[in-house]
């Protein structure tokens, strides 16, 4: 089975991603975010497993990709879970990809990524960190296995200071819970030298909604009516579009005032998008054909 696969964004009509491939060194994720949507389609998700024969399969698959192919690492299982510190699967994968004529977008909450700055500096890469809240107590409830928001911002700044383009995903935003933090999150992102902002509202599937109800029963009761009366795409609950638009517009206004480029994720409001891509991949340099010839010669 291929280890690099075409990115399949749930075939959602709201997805605005460019054509890309998806690669996950791990199956499952021990960050254990209660809102994670991957639990809906990967069994036993919070128990992490390693991909077997990762290196040989990656070498085989990457050879089949077109020059400048965009590989997203990873869309369903974070490439920097705590286990990566000892297992080093992602580091091995990056060492292979650094020598291939491809572009890589890393999406993570894992601060172990700073260990790999030496490889990242040799790659065509951008790094997106996800933050849902800067309230440390709330983060502990929502993302119990992930590094704290403060640790994540510190890692973002380290990467940016090394010249690696960085993206902040404010994802997910919980209406009437975390949307009051938007301005402060963006201000911190500015001081961490983030370039591009991606924002997305919380869109639960039924299993994620049940977990949230357990962890935040009071908040869930307040907003449940809006989710259940909102819109549903591919068994995913969305807030009504007027509420989502108002939230995205608030992030957009502040982001633009601070000089970021901005996009939404699976919201459908492309009129709010600035910059060359929604996911931040426009920040990744492309391979110039002449550099390939030079290598071959
Ligand atoms: S870090 Fe990402 S993949 Fe891991 S549990 Fe959280 S949302 Fe899911």
C-alpha cells in the first residue's frame, strides 16, 4: 500500500486546498485532543502506531511524484507526538524528503520539531502550528497530551528565527468559548514572526461532539442548539454560516491589520483569503528546473 497518498479532504465542497499529497509517519496521535476529527475514521486513534517499513516505502513512493509535488505531513496524525523524541520516524522521513525535488508542509502541535531545524533548513518547507486557545487550563482539557500553547509559540519563534516560513492555524475556534482570545493570539503570533494565518471554527463529528460534551458540558449545552440547527456536511456539524462568517471576519480584520496573509479552512469564505494559498503552501519555494539539471550533471 502507498505511504504517500493523494490528499483527500473529505471531498468537501468547502475545502479550498491546492492539489497535494498526504503522508503520516504515525497512525494515531497521543496528543489526544478531544475535538480531533481523525478519531471518526482511524480506529483506536489515541494509541499511536508506527508505520511499518516507513523508509523503504517512502523512498519508493517519493520517486513516483512529479517535481514540486506538495506533501502535507500530516493531516490526520501529528508527526511530532511525544514518541517522536525517541522513535525519530519523522526525522528519518524528513532526511529522505530533503533530497527529493518536492515541497513539504508540516502541520503539528509538537515542539520536538525544533530538534530537526538542521534538516528543515535544507528543505523546501513551511511549518504550520495549531493553537486553539492560549488559556493553559483550557488547553489541558482540550489537548491533554500536547505541549502547552506557550511552548508551541516558543517553537514557532525558533523556527521563524532560523528562516523557516511559519503559519499559525487558529484551529479550531470554539464560538462563545475561545473567540475572545483571537486578538491576543494574533498579537503573540506577530511577535513570534508568523507569516500566514489560517482560521477554522470547531466542526464536530458525532464522536467528537460526545467527547466535548463530557469535558465541557456547560459550554456544549449553550451552543448545541446552534450546531444541531446549523449545517451538516459529510456527517460533520457546522455552526450556521452567518455565525461562522462573523467569526472568520473578526480574525481576518485583526490579521490584516497586523500584516499577516489570511485564509479560512473548510469554511467556504474565499473572499476573505489573501496570499497565494489557504494552507500556507505558497510560502514554500519551488524547485527550479535548472537546479535539477545542475544536480544531474
Ligand atoms: S494533534 Fe492533531 S492529530 Fe493529534 S489528536 Fe490533536 S487534532 Fe488529532
